[in-house]
C-alpha cells in the first residue's frame, strides 16, 4: 500500500462523499483516513509503503504531500480537526526536510538514505509530481490559515515551471491546477454553528456548498461552543444563535450570512466575476 497513491484515493473518496452524499464513499474515506494516519505516519513524516503489517521508512515528497492532500479533503468532508492538523504537520515537515535551495522541493528528505544525487522531479505523469502536489496543498492551507509560510514557496516555484507547462500542458496538469488556484485565489467559507444544528441552517448551507461545483472552494467549520485548531476560526461566531457562513475571497470578506439563499448569492457573484475582485496576482513565467 503506497502512501502517495492512497492519499490521492482518500482525496477522491472524500470529494465523492461530499458531492454525491454517499454513505458508502464516506465509510471508505473514514476507514482509509484512520488506517493511513496510524500505519503510514512516523511522527510528522510519511512512510513510503505498508505491506503485511510493516511500513518502510523514508517516505518521498509525493508521500508527504499526497497524504496531506487526502487528510485535507477528508477534513473538509467530516470537519474532524485532527486531520486538518495532520495535513498541516505533513506540509510543515515537507518545508523543513524537502525544500530545495532557491525554489521547489527535492523528492527525498534531508535525512533520507544517501543517494548518488538528490532528485527533484517536476513533471506530472500518470500521477502528479510531488512538487506540483506540494504547491497545490500549500495554497489550500494558505487559504485556510492566511499563513505566509505556505504561500512563499509556491511563489518561488511556480514561475520556473510554467514555461514548460505552456509548451507541454498534458505533462503538467497538476501544475496548471496549482497556477489556477494561485492566480484566481481560493474561495474560503467558514461555517460556525453546532454539530447537531438546532435550526438546521448548517445542513442547508452545506447543501449549497456541496450540491454544485464552486471553483477552488475551501470549507472549514467550527462548533460555536468549542475552540478550533484552524487558525482564524475562533474569531468567528454564529449570529443570533444561528449557523453562520463567512465567505472570503482574496483579502475581501463578505458580511456573514445566516440564510442558505444568501450564501448561494455570494458564491454566484464570485463565480460570475471569475474570482476575487481584488486579486491582482501575476506570474512572470521564467
């Protein structure tokens, strides 16, 4: 069982469970997340694979960020904050042990077994390259936390790759997805309410968020009666005792709303405008 492949599978089942309302996919995602978080993690680092009860050491970059991607999607499906923290820990470990001087990431950690040369692959093949997936996950964490440590390595890395992506787009699909997320920005929605919603507002808002496709949508949730591990969520509170949604795009945040129809209206305005109105990001392709 290879960590990176299973991380991508966890992402897929988590997204499918949300989009289709599938209890079967949700159960698959749950069992996968529980197994991966115990069998294929060593501290804040990923192992490479598991076989017959044993896990190998020395996970590669793709294992590190593949698991992070899966845990982050699973968090957005269940809002179990343990998995948000696991994703953040894995990415911070990637920044600590895999980051390359100047830009990008190595495929092996600085404590990996010695090799003749330390590789750094950027081309997406049948699976995304570790570098491209790292940039994508870091951008999603930045959208959730507004922490610049996740954004800086992306801004260093993307320009040097996009000239190749422009010439050979089918070999750089994940890079193009990362560039789209960077240029147009994520739409982040923070829901604040109750696990067992007293006014059903949370479930109605989740229907709005999950029954249609909203590009680059990132969703977080906080129980109004508890503290959150997600930075920034504790500053948001439910209004009038009702579930409330805070929509932010770029550096602009809409006023919080308590009605699902109002939430839909904000998302429609964003989708029609093509992204955050204040977004002035550019990429100088090198």
